[in-house]
């Protein structure tokens, strides 16, 4: 969508930023209710925002809407600068200062004063959610160990603001914001290979989602915890959690949720060694993914779920089942999406497939590349997955590729 010309460009030039948001929302085929859920606002508040016309706007709400709808900040009258990642060139970088500056640059409206109106609490929720989004963006370039402290401070701020809220609706909005942030804290703990903390944070996210009284958010957080348990090899709790997520959704849940949960169920079955059930769940996921239309997924499903993601899930299942044909039959280059840490985990699944096919040199060449990424980002999850791949090969006389990998892995403590 060209935001420089046509109705969007005209609305932007006249300062009618509510109209800009409305036009882009309609282009994304998103309802006012869905956008409000993503911003921590009611449907009526979104309606008033879109009808506001030229005039002063709450910058935190504009920034949150622009981030969610992928509108260039300048189109809604905001500065569009973004932080750049520091280079690891041996300098003594103050990580905490960098993270604080990066979040401030990614979300300057969060520092703006809130309007003294009935929508102030909604503005707070939007600003806090925008900060969570900024931290998520940093996940692709900053080690989780460096982000965790900042995110936990952010969570304490959310809890403080929530305690000060007086209205029940305000508390529900802020609970939803806290649920998102707790889920991200769980993701960071998982990347650090701190499974106990990850499980605790995901549980807190699910509890906050219940307080928010949002069934979609509850389903998303139950599914996120299920995904964690499936990757940890805990099939029974993972399947129980996906069933809970489906109960939250009911019969009218979005197709993207069904596709994603089917893929999580496939991984849980694979963790239990049940090839047939895993294959059935993957078939269901692929069918649901093919049926997805152009409508933007409802919050909190801000991601699409394409057939390529089902293929990536099949690779992960095949790696755990030891099925080389599942892993190597896919176009693995086409699946290498996401940031470096995600690609490293995919490489390790592919390496497991090569091992299952007896291709030891190819397996450990890929595993070595993945481990390099894990060490660079100090990702305990990648390192532990690399160790799992290594343990799957039992030999008293390892070839050189394996000996080199052992040397690379030796003495790694994150």
C-alpha cells in the first residue's frame, strides 16, 4: 500500500492521522475491535481516534498504532529514526545503556506525558505495549541475557501501573499488556536455557491473560506454554495445554490459531515418538494454513502461519523422530526465515536429519555453523540443542568433523 499518495497521503498531509489509521486498517482487513485489542483500547476508543480529524493526538497511541499496522512513523507525524545494533569490535560496550537508548529510540512516545482524559489509562496500556514491542525487536540483535533485566524492570513497571488503576476495564487492559510482557520474559528465559524460569513466566502470562478476560489471549499463552513443553520433550503437558487453548478459542477461533496449534500438537506427538499422530496433526496444520485468507490475523496472532511454517514444523518433528525423509525432503533454504537464532535452531534440526541418514560430515558442518551463532548470541537454547545433536551420535572413533565440533563445544558455559 502506497502511503505517500492517494487518500492516505492526503490525510497525512492534512494532519488527519486518525483517517490514516482507518484507511490502513481497512486495507489490512482488520476490525476496530482487533486493532483496539492490540493497542489496549476499546472499540469505541478506536472509532473516536479514527474520526478525530486534524488536531492534536496522543503520540503514544499513534506510535502503537503505526507499529502494529506497519505505517511509517512520519506518515502519522512521528519521527522515524531507529537504533542500530552495536558492532562487537572488542570495545567495552555498556550493554545496559545501549538497551535503554535503543528502546527509547524505538518508542519515544512512551516517554511522552499522558493526556488527562478518560483515555489516559488506554494511552498507558498502548505505551507499555509499545515498549514490549521495542524489546522484542531487539531480541534479534541483542543476547537474551542482556535483555532480561530490562524486560523484568519493564514488567515491574506494568505491575505498578496496574496496581494504581482504579477501573475494572483499565485493569483488564493492563493485565493483557502484562501477559504479553511476561510471555516475552518466558521466551528470553527459554533462550537462556533456564527452563524453570521460562515455565514460570509463561505460567504468569497465562494467569494474566485470564485476568484480562480475553479468550484469544488466553489461547495464545496456553499455546505458547504448550510449544515450550513440546520442545522440552514433555508431550503430555504440551497436549493438555493445546486442548486448553482450543477450549478458550471455542468453535469460532481464527484459522491462524488452529494452524499453529496443530503444528504444536505435531511436535508434542513427535516428542512422544508417535509418528502417525504427528503426521495427522501436520496434515491438519497444512490444511488450515492453506485456507487462511488475506485478512490480518487478530491480535495477539500478529504473525501469519504459512505452509512454509508447516514445513518447518515437519522438519522439527522429523528431527525428533529420527526420520531423515521428513527433514531432507523439504526445501530447507526456503524455510530459513526469521533472525539468526531461529535459523540456527533450524540448522540443528536439519543436522539431525543428516545424522539419521548417516551423513555425519554434513550434519556436523551444519551443527558447527549453528553453534557459532549460539555462542555469538550466548544462547543457551542453541547450545543445549547442539549438545543433543552430538549425544545422538555414539561412536568410539569419531571422524574429524565430529572431533572439531567437540573442540568447539568443549568448555562452553553460558
